[in-house]
C-alpha cells in the first residue's frame, strides 16, 4: 500500500539551489518565447510584463463599437460560438492586414478583407473581467502557436461552403 503526501510551500522549505535552477530555466524559456513571437530585435525592446491593454477600458477609443464586455477565451466559447476573445484576435488581424495591404499599391488593395481564426488557436481558457490587465505574457499564453498570417484570394461561394462545413460539427474536435 502507498499513500500520497502533498508537498506545499507551507510544508517544505524552499531549496535555494533548486529555486535558482527553476528561475534560470524560466528566464531562458521566457526569452525564447519572446524571440519566437516577435523576432530578436523586437524581443529585446519588449518585456513579458509590459501592459498591452486593460479589458473594458474604452477611454482611449473613439470607436463607437468599443466594448466593456469581459474578454472570453474559454475553450467552451471560442471553439463553439462567436466569442469576444476570437473577435479581438480576428479584429487585430484585420487591422494589420488593412494597414499593410490596403495602403500599399498592389492587387489586393481594392478587394474586401476578411480575417478569420480557428478557435483552437486560442489557448488561454480564461474569462478576463472588465478591469483586467493584459500583458505581453497573457498574449503569448493565449496565442502560443506561431503567428504567421496567410492572405488568400477566395470566391465567396467557396468561403460560404468552408464555413458551412466547419459549423456543421456540433462539438469541437482537435484544434
């Protein structure tokens, strides 16, 4: 027979050698995540604790569509229905595309743009209440996968068929 005895910070003293190893590994992992997400040059100018936004703070927005709703990245939401977390990511993608494509002189500048994201790409599984502070760390926790967008030119019929096929599954599977 065996038994499990939980070890918590109240039952065990901190081992300074182990703590230093953990601190060093966390630092290396954090630095690697920053370089992977932003590139070496940008990563050197950004901290994981830099504040990106405050949820529900519309004071700096002149847009009448600004929201004070919670930011919902829970799997039960982003994989099953429209959710504020998915909307935020898609809106950010759309803004980036619009800024970089519609302002350049190219074949795409006159076409309508649509940004979409698979809900399985969003992995934070949290509900951020209004007033919550979002840092770079939260963004990386929410979007842990490579961040490369692709621009496709697609006929409306094919887009409609693809969306209908995806929406035909009542429960999410995979990513």
